[in-house]
C-alpha cells in the first residue's frame, strides 16, 4: 500500500491561484511560500533574504530570528521592508 497524495485530488475550483510578481521569471519562487534560511556565520543568509524581499516584494509576513538585531545589515533589511510597506500600503 502506498501513501495517497490528496493534493492531486483536490478539484481545481478549490485550489487558489498562485500570486505572481514582476520578477517571477527571474526568481521563480511561488507565493505564498514558506522558507527557512540557515547557514554558518557570514554565509550570506541576510544577503539572500534581502534579495528575496527586494525582488519579490509580495510578502505579507516575514519572521526574522537573530542574536544581534543591531547589525547594520539587519537595520538595512528593516529599512527595505519599511520601503515595501510604504510603497504598497501594507504592513509586513
């Protein structure tokens, strides 16, 4: 007996359409999505997150867990998120 994939059996009328955004052809991440960025110190995690925030700009929530929120790159990330909020009149 094999496990059944019930997602493949959902009628199309019940499935929400995926959101698209300007740079989808370049980034190719479907939204909504869940993600986790992990890695060693100075591995580029925050840079990757900044790229995703700037390129997709279609988030409704971003959770950031860090030991040192006062680092310059985190402050810049907060500024980028604030710009997205102001531009699109939403609260992230």
